C-alpha cells in the first residue's frame, strides 16, 4: 500500500530525514517510535503533504501512485488520513459543515455520489458515541475551545467517519490521560481491517499497550535504526532510546 | 477675493427651502439647534485629507455630487423579500429617510415601551427627548483627544426631523428584537437623507435593537446619526447593518453613553456603499460596565469602508472588548481607527482591542491604526492588529481532509467574517447576513 524508499527531506538547509525505507501493507499496523527531534512528525507531515519541507531524494508510492506528486486533498481522496499532533482551531467553520464537506469532497474524488443528510447524521452520531464525544461539539466551530483530549478524540472521530485506507496517527497519545487513551485506542482498533493500514507515530510505548502493532520501527536522527515486532516497543521502554541507538550505531 | 461668491453646496443650499417644514417638527429650541448646526457645518466645511480623522477617507466624490432632498419615494414590500426587510421581526420602516408605515411589521410591545418616529416621540414622550436627544452625538465637552469636530453629525443635526426613537422604561425586558429599517432608493437624481435614531434603555431594562440601512438602487447619501443611552444596570444588544448600494455614500455616527453596571454590545456589519464610514463612540460614565464592540466589514471592487471606533473609559473597573474583522478584495480600501482613552480616574480598566484584515487581492489595502491613550496607571490594555492572507495551518488542515484548495480558501474567508456575524443573537438575522456574505464573496471568486 505504502512504499517509502530512501526518503531524504528537510527544512531549508537542515536535513531531517536521512534515508527512510518503509513498506506498509494493507491490514498491518506499524508503530514508528523515536525520541524528540528524530523526524517522526516530519515524516507524518510529508506523507500528508504539508508545505514547507523539501524532499531532496527518494520516493513515496501510495496505492501505486507517486504520493509526493499529489496535493493534500488528492492524498485524502486516495485514502490517506493524518491525525494531527496539534489539531487546528478554525473559528467560524462549524464542525458539522466541515465534516460533511470533507466526506463529500472525498466521495466526489472517488466518483461516488454525495452522502445524503440522514445517512450522514446517523454515521456521525454513531461514531461520536463510540469516541465518547459530546454531540454538542458538532454545533461548535472546528476544534475551537475543545479541550486537549477533545481535540485528539475529534481527530479519531474524523478518522472513523472518513474511513481512509491508510491512517497516520501523529502523537495522538500526547496529552491524553489513561481513560482518554483507551477511548482513542478503542476507536482506532475498531477500524483495523484487512483492507486498511495504520501507522502510529509515538514517543511512548504506552499507546501500544492498547493499539498493538504488527511492526515497530525505531527512528533516530532521521533514519530507521531498528525494526522488529511488538516486543521491540517493550525493549525500548526498558532500555531507552539511547541504548538502542548505540547498539544500532555499533552494528553499522 | 473678487468674483461671485462661491455657490453653497446642495447639501447646504437645500436647507433654506426645507426650513419651514423642519420648523414644524419639535420645540423651538430645536430650530435654534438646527440653525447653529448648519452654521457649524458651513464653518467646518467638507473635511480634507489634512484632517487627521479623514486622512484615508476622502469625501471629494461626495462633495462633487449634487443632492436633492428626498421625498415621496415608495418601495413595494415584495421587493424586500430575501433581504433583512423581509424578516418577520417587529419593524419600524423608513424609505429615503421618511416614515414608510406600509413596510412596518407591528407586534405587541411591553407596557411603556415606545417605538416610533421622532415626530410621534415629540408628542408622546417629550421629556425623554428633552433629556436625551442631541445630548451626546458629536459633543466634545470633557473628552480627551483632538479633532473632536464631527462635521457630518452637525449636518445631520441641521436637518433633524425624521427618524426613529426606541424608549424602554426602567425594569422592562423587551424580549423580541426591535428592527429599525431604513431603505433607500434613488431615481435619476441623487438624494440625501439625514435619519436620526435615539435609543434609550433605562435602569435595569434590556432590549435588542437592530438598525438596518438597506440600499435598493441608485446613487444617494445616507448621513445618519444614532444616539444611545444605556441606563444603570441596563443591557442593550445593538445590531447595525450597512448594506447600501455600491454607488451610495454612507456616513454614520453612533454615540453611546453607558451608566454604571450596564452592558452594551454593538454588532456592526458593513457590506455596501461606494464610500461607507461608521464612527462608533462609547463613553463609559459609570463603574462596572461591559462594552463589547464586534465589527465585520467587506469591501470589494472600488469600495471604501471606514470604521472609526472610540471608547472613553472615564470611570474605574470597566471592561471593554473589541474585535473588528475585514475582508477586502478588488481595489477596495479599508480604514480602521480604534481609539481607547483611559482617563486618569479609570483605574482597573480592562480593555482589549483586536482588528484583523484579510486581503484577497494585491490591489486591496487597509489602513489600520489602533490608538490607545492611557492616563491611569493601574490598567490592563492590549491591542493587536493583523493584516494578511489566509492562515496556512488552517488551509492545510482542511485540504488534508479532502477539501480542494479553492473550496478550503472560500470556507476560511467566509469563516473569518462569519465568526463576528455569529455574535448576533437574533438567529434569523444572523443567518441572512451569513448568506449575504457568502453571496458577496462568491461573486468575487
């Protein structure tokens, strides 16, 4: 589904990603872990098409297409979804209006008919309940005045409503208490399916207790220094990034 | 100087012919007021670009236009469908500054509440008029700052005869919004109208009053003045819409006096006009007041939209919160000047002012000037001005959810101003303004 090959990228003259190779197949859940400044969020942003990054080398293919060639809205249309680390407040745009516009934009891209109002409302109500979100949030502007936890749950709620093929979760666990974490994880787990892939970007192993990954990759200084199964996350928790980095460094 | 004396401008010359009919309205003192006001306007003249308060708003085109007095125009009710004039609200209507009872929508009001024309108010509530009319607008006494002369307020006063009065006595809560509708429709000859509005909400009372200036065709000049008195502990939401034609001149001044413990909210929206200006002044004359000034304006094509606001914090322990947001496209010009004076006695004043403008084209511009003058030492005053384009982070967020760039941009431009419109508590009115905004932006795309 997603093939990243030798990806180099940075901001202005500063190199951040220094040769990422990663393949994600349908049905898989990958965790990308790494310390602050390792390039995790940069990778997530580049996948979603945020401007301001220069890709200097390498390729990213998504469903057989050159992902880097597509605008952010085309990527969404192809089935990519980024849950933002810092969801953006948009005063004046109602959550309902936004969500409906998003669903229909993606459907139009795929040549599907627009969703009628009652199907939409039913879908929205069901997913809000699943993510323990207060329905009154729908009457508010997008993310405006939401608590930190509400913002993060709102991202997963959008994910659930938009049903993408590939979901990238950028530090969705940061700032969540344990109960909110469980709700978020439950929402994500409900979306696991053989047709869908999920990439969880996180600093801590904590979230991975609830969203159990098939693969774990350790990102340090713009490179994946180790890959393994879910047990790698536990090892990281015990030994810390420093040691993994040393081991990996010694191996090169 | 040798030669023929300069011919008086039509706005001045018309006065002589109208004086007998003006004289029939109101007490003798008013006649004197009109005469003095006219003399003062003649003395001050049309403000030029050297006048600090008119630096960016040039009235030359106004000066060069000949205006006839307005009378006898009719507008059919059906023509107001789809506009704010078609909403089912309690409505007192005027066409070209004259009362137009055929467009009224009367409803029952609580006992003691008066909503009617200035002429009726002279008969029925003379003491209210004596206390409040022409007591506030353009009066410089005791005010800080310079350039306090307001020539067009004087001109309005010179013609003061028609207008609307809302009077809510002590302790009365008026639930239903009161709509004052001023429709303008010009024929071949441009006309000038000088409507006057007086809103008095006495101690402990509350009301929502909407003033709408709605253009219905042609070139004309609306020179309106509104005086507002908010009594002790009273609450007023004051909505003002300026949606004149794109050929029209609109100069409006609103002067508010707030007594202690009162709350005044202004939601002022400006969509129309070739040259449109609103001067909003709030003088705080008692402690523990709340003042909220929300403004939204849109200028496209060759429009000039000017908002001058002024808050006089003359007493301690008062809060004011001001947000003005503008969208400018085409070759439009925006002007924002926000003065806040904190007087020496006004300790513990908390004043916050924000003005933001969104420029949609390279030729659009805005001149923005926050002006805080603080003479007390224990106050919290902030101001912020931003001029710019659409927020990149918000645009990316919307696009990452599948919305096309153009659609996402349109959504954000709309939202920028809609945020202010949403503060209007009269839902049907706010919804209609949102539709108007949407259509105006759509036309520009």
